[in-house]
C-alpha cells in the first residue's frame, strides 16, 4: 500500500506594520524591505496598510503627492512583486483617477498585484472617514477624497479568495457580509487607525467581522508617529474564522505571519452554518 506523503503545507501570509511619513522614498524603501523579508520566509501574499505610499501632513501635501495607478510608484511595486514572486495587497494608495483634472480629489485605492506585477483588482474606499472626537481626533476624508462606487468581487489567490476593504469600512458589517456572500474566504482591512479609536475598537471589530462572516481577517496597520500631528495605533493582526487572534505585530514597524487553513474555515462553516440560517424574508439580502 502506498505510503502517505507529508502533510501539505498551508499557505503563509505576511502582514506589514509600517510608519509612513510624507517621504515617499523612505516609505518605499521600508515597505520593499518588508516584502523581500516576507518572500524569503516563504509568504505567498504580503499585506501593506492604508497609506503605505505616504501619509501627508496636511490636505495640500496629500493631494500634491498623489499619483495615478500608471505612475512611477505603482510601477516600482509591480517590479517588486515580480522580483519576489509574491502577491501584494497594497492597502490604501492615494490615487489620482481619471477625473482628477475636473474634481481635484483623489481616491483611497486598495490595489492587489499578482506575482507577475499585473493589476488583479482595485477597490476604491466606499466609506470615507469623517470623524470628530472633541479634543482628540478630527478627520474629514470626504474633504479631498471621492468615495468609491462599488464593492469588488473576491479574487482567487494561493491563500484563498480575497475580499478587499479599507480601514473605516471595518465599521460596516454590510460590506463584509456582501463579500462573504460573493465567496470571500479572507477579508482585508488595511488601516491607519488613530490611537483613541484603535485602543477602543480595533481588535473587537476585527474579531466581530471574522466571527460573523466566518472568514480569516487580515489587517495591516500604520503604527507610531507619522508626522508631528498624527500618531497611528498599530497592532496589525490576523484573526481566524472562529474569532481567535492567530498573529499580531508588536510595537514598531515589522511583520507578523499566519498560515491560512481553509479546511478549518470550511469546518467552522459546517458546524455553525450561519450563512444558511439568515432570514432575508425579515431583513433583506445584502
């Protein structure tokens, strides 16, 4: 009788935590170093956070530094994906879209590149972060950003079917349920959470999205002092479909790693089949 072979290796993903500044060259060097390190460790998919390209110190600088998807910076990331042979989730690119000449506003664009450097998907953030915590946080993303107009279908990767979101989208379970309904096995929330909101809501929201959708949740994050007026929360992490945190970054820039076990995901879905128990007759269908 044939001997059983060794157990198949589960796909490994790497999740980045960075401190972006207004200096695009320094940011690229830091991110490229993390991607190369993840590739050496055998990761098939590397996640970078919202604002991986830069975080501007004011609206004028943010707009002036933005590029198109056909610009120099995205070309360098495409070359990096090819050199390393990895998928890249670039979780929040300041994109000058085709309407830039008329709107003078940008998009917050989650770009997914395949290992050939090709654009596999581009999701433009649909929920813009307009938040006013008196004396602590003031953000008005809608002041310079166009909202996206569609949810992007999950993309098949070696780690599973990947559903794309960005940061503030995390507060809207409707988008995670829509992606789950469309076949997602991994949900991504690349983020730049502030410290007051992150310390209160970050982990509990990510775990909730994982539990209700029965997906892996991957959240790359900004950390530390981005410029003189902004500090990001950090705590990049991976949550499994049961809601357990299976990987998390410590303080400062770096990577954490997680294996994606789709057999376990499908077991969780079989044992608690919430997807089949939904009552669209009572509350509609996402």
